[in-house]
């Protein structure tokens, strides 16, 4: 403050001048009210307008600019006396003490009430620098809602039927309290049987109509929800399966991925990583698609029902007593302010509690995973104390949150109770004055008890709709995402040789773009030859296979198939001509026949059996209970590892590919099976064979052995040539023999 004396002086001057001017007009208003001859309310409103104008002009002359909060406070402060007296007149009440005797206490009371009104506005509709961002978010929500609404177009008949039944249910429900009061009036006055029976009949008909219409509405909308949810799930699943592999690797999975990257067991890390990626995706497929499907059918249903019911109830309440209706509506700002303050604090505390629970769980998980270290360093008590500290933080936040909720419930109930007392008090006065009957008062009280719940429902449903729209945004984010690897190629040559050429590749995985896996990598695979890739783990062998499958795109360079880039070929044609058998092939639930012909149609039994024979799988398949129709179970769990391996080989061979990739497939095969498979592969002389194998025998028979180290081709040649070279390949073999192993 001391650093900016001019600003401080201007603020103080504006405050003093505004107070002086306001007090002058406040007392002048009281003097004119007492001595003037023209209309009482007219005088109040004219002086309120003059008072507001003079205060605003004074503040502008001194400060030059006014904040919205100051303008709202000045407006409420200037108009409040006129509003108060107008309300007294509308409710047929006596003039307030402040209208007859003007003193500083009244001025302070009006100032406090005005400040409360201005703060209420500030809480509910705050002004901030993020206003533009808020408008952009609202616009985005509207666009998303329109897209969700468009997804319901095929079910428009169901939605229209639900709207009709909703309207009927609301209309019938609104008239039940009205006829309840009518029955009370008939019983309390001169009893007439015909009127009494007619009132009971109408009340019964409206109750029946409300129940039937509500049941039909629920059934119709549930059908619409089920239909649109299934449709969204299928659309999302199709969009996800079309994404490139890199997409699944960059899905956010929290700290778990970081922990898994630190593990040394590569296969287990990859498996767990895919599990957590699947968790992220299945969350979208299950939770978010369900919320998206419910956005219109449930939220809009509740919103329309509550809105129609609220408008109808207010209309009926106005017909019963418009004065009591205005009195009830005065509760709405107070309830809204209490709700806003509660929501703000409760959500903040709930989020903090969730974070605290997550921290406690992390502490427990660390101890479970590192129990050997805990036991070795004798820190059991320390870890227990640390876990207890985390739990106490959670307990403290939960207590604070529950206290806030208890205060909120108390304030809401006190507000409701106070309003009911006022309604009963003024209702008794109006009955004495002959302005309403006892039955009307009973009907009014029933409507009033539901009105508050309806207003709170409308407030809540907007927040719930926002959550649903945000969930829809996550779904549409995936639906709109274009795969970074194009599948728009259309090249489908009648003759394919299978000549592969890697030309100057540089590649890094999307999940770790700073680590280059392949650097200026070049390699040629010729038709009719077997090329074996060897080298230490993590040097780029599997990456070469992944790029050839077009699971990824290199950042620089390209791979050519018969002189044409891979992206030029038709997607289905390309993956039929290039087949891969991995070390642990993935089988899907279904029969053996279904897994061998996976992705193909029209395969005869003879073709299936021929592929199985080449893979040395026909004999064990015949011994199964139902042969080729035997169910393999989830992920092939009913079969052994060797049997799954041979079915995977048969699945590749039935496609009669021009390029066959074998990724360490012999690790789970016995010598007899390996020999038979090698003989079957030798029967295809024009086939390009790329092998990543660790068995020495497999490597020795290769036409070309390529040693990969540091993402580059370090050596290449036949087994004999590389042994004579006495380089990296010779060193690898010597290390294996010295350690007494038979595999690389």
C-alpha cells in the first residue's frame, strides 16, 4: 500500500465522497417521502435512480474505472429501500420502520444486505481473467452435446415417445396436490357428496395416469439408452482397433508405467504395461461410453421433467396465492448461495481426500513390492508409522469434509424450516383475510416442499450433465483421432517377389522419443533366402520386425517392398503377404479352426490341415476331443505353450505369405518339431524368411546372418564368413560356449 500512495489516496477519497453523497441522498429520500405529495413508491424509485447515478458518477470521476463487484454493490444498495417497500406493498404489509424514520442504523442494514447480495453474485457468477476460457469451455460443451444428441438420431422415435410419456406423467403428478386441497375444502365446508366423489375420482385418475406414464417413460428411455450405448461402444472399439501401436504405448497410465520402466524383466514389463493400457481403454469403453449414452436419455429426461414440473408448480402456486409464491421464491437466492459455497468446499475436500487415499495406497504398495528391503533393513515399524501418518491425514480430511456437509445440511434445513414457518404465518393471515382457503394452503405447502427439491435437482443436473459431456469429450477424442500410420495405400500387384530393403532408417519409439533405437539402418532381404538377426537384447532386432509389419513408422528413411514403399500397398493385401509368428503367439477364445483361419474367410478344411501339417500341429490337433473344433479357451489357456506355438505357425503358413517373419519361435519347440518346421519352410523356395533366433543350429543354416549392435548393422555374412572374420559374431559364440549354453 505504501508503495503506491496515489492509488491509495484515490481509493480513500472515492470511499469518503461516496459515503457522504450516499448519506445525503438517503436522508433526502426520507424527507421527501414524509413531506411530498406525489406517490410513495414513485418517489422511492425516482430517488433510488438518482442516488445510484450520483454515486457511480462520483466514483468514476475519482477512480476512472469501476470493478463489476463495486457496480453491483452500488446498484443493490441504492435500490434496496425501494425494493423493500415495493415488497411490503405487494404482500399487503405495513410500511417498514426505515420508511417512516430514517437513521444511520437503517443505512447500515441496507449496506450489509447489499454487500451480501453482491458477494452472492460474486460466488455464483465470478468475474475473472479466465472468462474467455470459460466461454470457450461452454462453447465446447455445447458442441459436444450436439454431437451426442446426433448419435441418438436413429432412436428418435423412442426419445419422442419418452418425451410424450414424460409430459403426461408430470402433468398428472402436478394436479394431485391440487385435488388433495380440494378434498380438504369440501370436507371442511358444506359437504356435497357429488363434489367429493368427483374430486376423489380426478385425484385417482391423475395418480393412475402419473404412475402409468412414468413407467412407460422409464421403459422407453431405458431401451434408448441401451441402443445408443451399444452403438457408441462399437464405434469407439472400431476406432481404437484402427490406431497405430504407438498410440497404445503413450496412453497415460500414471506412476505404474514409470515403475515398470525401471524393471529389468522385459517380457513381464511389456505384459503389465499392456494390461494397464487396456485398463485405460476399457475405462473408455465401459464407463465413458455409458455416461455418453445417458447424457440425453437420463440427464435431459430429469432436466425436462423437473423444469416442466417446476414451471407448472409455480403456475399453480400463483393461482393459489401469488403473494406466498413471491415469498417462497425469495428463498431461492439464499439456497443457491448456500449450495454454491458447499459445493466449492466439499469438492475441494473430496479431491484432497482422494489424493490422500492414493498416497496411502502408494505407501502400502511400495512396502509390498519392496518387502525384502524392508525386512533387510529392519524398518517395519518405520513403514507402519509412515502408513499410519498417511491414514491420519486421510482421516482428518474426511472429518473436515463431513463437518462441512453437516453444516450444509443444518443450514439447508434451517432455511427450509424458516420458510415453512413464514408460509404458515402468512397463510393464516391470508385465510383470516379471506384471500385463500385451508385446502389451498395445504396444496400450497405440498407444492412448496417439492419446489425446493426441484430447484436443487436442476442445479445438480447441470453439473452432472457437464460431467457426462466431458466423458463424451474423451470418447469423441478417440473417435476423431486419425491413425498416424496411413492405411490408404491401394497397390495390389498380381506378382509379389518379396524383396525387402531397409534404407537409412532412424527410429525412436513414441513412448520414448529421446532414445534412438535404429540409426542409419540399412539392410536387404532377398527372396528365397533366410536372414537371421542376432545380437544382444535391446539392440534393435525386434524393432526391425515391428517396422516391417508397419506397426510403427520410421522418423527418417523408408522400407521398400519390391521397390515400392510399404505405405503404398493395400492394407489387407500387405498383411496377407507378410506374416509374423512371435515367440508367444496370441490365441483368441474360439476353436482351433478359428485361430488358424483368423482374419481369413473361405478357407477349406484341406487348406487348414495342410497348414497344420507344415507346422507339425495336425497330429496333436487330431488327438483333441473335437479335433479342429476344440475350444482353445481364453488366450489359448487349454493348450500347452508348444501347442500354441505350432498353431501360431499354422496361422501364418495358411496365408501362403511371400515374407515370413519368425521371432524366436523355436524356443518352445522340441528338436523333432523344429526339424519338421524347417523342412516345411524349405519347401517354399521363393519365400523371404526373416528369423530372430537364439538356437545356434538355426543361425548356422541361414543364408545371411546380420549382427545388430547399437541400432546399426555391425556385421553381415554367412556363418562361415563371420566366424573367419572373428568379430562380434565370433565373440558371441565364444561367450556362449564358454558359459556352456546352446542359445544366444
